[in-house]
């Protein structure tokens, strides 16, 4: 038995039936919870911000710091073909 960190609802979880890294949903508030420990079961809240931050990781697994000026605006595509090709 664990409690949802968001709404404090008791969630019936058998430590023999879950694995570390497993994602659970709270039946009351529908937030996603990640199992971080199985004996005893411990869960953490997965926020939407954390998921967005995962998209921002460098190739070395380190998170990039997001600049305030860094927005998701697409840059125009430049056609690299030469118009003067004979």
C-alpha cells in the first residue's frame, strides 16, 4: 500500500507485482507515478515538466539548460540549390 504524493489516496500495490521504473496511475487524480523502490514500494510523481525536460537532453545524457529566449519557433527552410546551374 502506498499513498499518492499528489492527492494522498491509498493505492493498493503489491511489492511482489511491481518493478522499479514501472509507471502507475493514481485511480483518484490520474497522475502518473514512477516506482522507485519495491521493498517497500515507493513512488514519485511524474510531472509533465519532467517529460518535457527529457526531450532536452544532450547526447551525453545531461540535460541542457533551457534559455529564456529559446522558443520552439521553427526556422525557415533554405533551399541550397543554385538557380544558376546550367
